[in-house]
């Protein structure tokens, strides 16, 4: 899986790639990330990447030509990308389903905006997609690009070392996680649930599944409407609803 990230803060992006799961994926040759300094694609003495907005108003707007030249250069040197994604607050929401879609592509370019925004002709003439990572105001697209690279790289086979973690993600797909415990058996006056110390693997499996369902129902009920539940899960949800009727 190949990513190219275009930014005016290449060191900020490089720092975010230097640790953790993505860094190991890069070291293993499973993920290839190239970071490009947008100012290398400017044509004027001041290396300008922004200009005043047509129509007036506050702030500055990112010029289209440096971004277009960067993508042309990436196409020439790294091959034609499958997607050119503009990170922007106006984009469609980046979700796990979107991460899965991108993980099936070979080559993705990520364009990071700054200032008040990017000249809209970048969206219409250069980008194939526009994505936002959520409804909060960031200072630019760099952290969003790192979020996308992290979430997508985890889905590239071999990047996440523990194959069981990936399998459990599919087990709990669309649900919140169950609670986790490690030693000591008592902390802050709270004991680890006895079932987890029992050694009964089938009971542990059922407890985790039911607890994940209960938490999802309590905290994120909207996730249950789109989750594909199996027979066991639907039966457990019914039990949980009955338990809640008894103790409201
Ligand atoms: C305070 C400025 N806002 C006026 C309504 C507009 C605005 C412009 C530029 C808000 C944020 C940004 C910079 N953000 C991004 O480039 C960005 C982003 C985000 O802010 N939130 C969630 N996802 C993303 S992806 C790129």
C-alpha cells in the first residue's frame, strides 16, 4: 500500500509516521509513505502557497497550482494513484467502512489544506474524493491525513502483528469493545469479574459478547441499527432488554 502526503508541514507529518504500528509497517515494506513539501512545487521567489480570497473576506486561501503540480509530479515519479483525497471539513465522513475501501486500493494521495481553505478547483479538477475525520475544527489536514494512514494501514495484511486482534475486530465489528482487565485481581477496591478468572473459555466468550452488546446499547444505540447481529447476539440483546425492565 502506497501513500503520498502533500503538506506545508512535512516534519509534522513525518513525526506522526515515525512510531507505532504504521512505522513498523513501513519498516517491513508493507506500507510506503512519501511526504512532500508543497513549497517545493511553488514557482515564485517567496514560495507562496496561499493568496487573498476572491470576493474579499478574512484569511487566506490555498492556491491551486502548487497542489496540482505536486500531484502531477507524484504521478510521474510514483505512478498513477487510485485516489487523490482532499482532507477538508466539507468532506464526507471518514469511517471504518471508508478505511476498508481505501485499504483495497494500491496508491492513495492525501492533500492537506491549511488557512481558511483550498481553492475549490482543487476539489473539482485534482481530487477524486474529499474526506473529513469528524465534526471539530482542526488547524489543517495534517492530523487528518495521519488518521487516514493509521486506520488504513492497520487493514493491510501483516501490518498488525497479532492476527487474533484483527479477527476479534471482525467478531465485534460495529460494536463497542468489551472491558479489559489485567493483574492485579483487585484494584481501587474493584475486583476483576469472576468469570474472567474461571478458566471457562466458552463462558468468557459469552460474557465478553454480552458486555459489548450492553455497552453498545447504553452508550451508542445507533450502532446497533447498522450492526449485522448473529442469532446469539440477537438473543443476548433480548436478555439485556429484559434485565433492564427488571432494574430500570
Ligand atoms: C475556523 C475556520 N472555519 C470557518 C468556518 C473553516 C475551517 C477552515 C479550515 C475549519 C477548519 C479548517 C482546517 N481543517 C482541515 O483542513 C480539516 C479538518 C477539520 O478541521 N476537521 C475534521 N476533519 C478535517 S480534514 C481537514
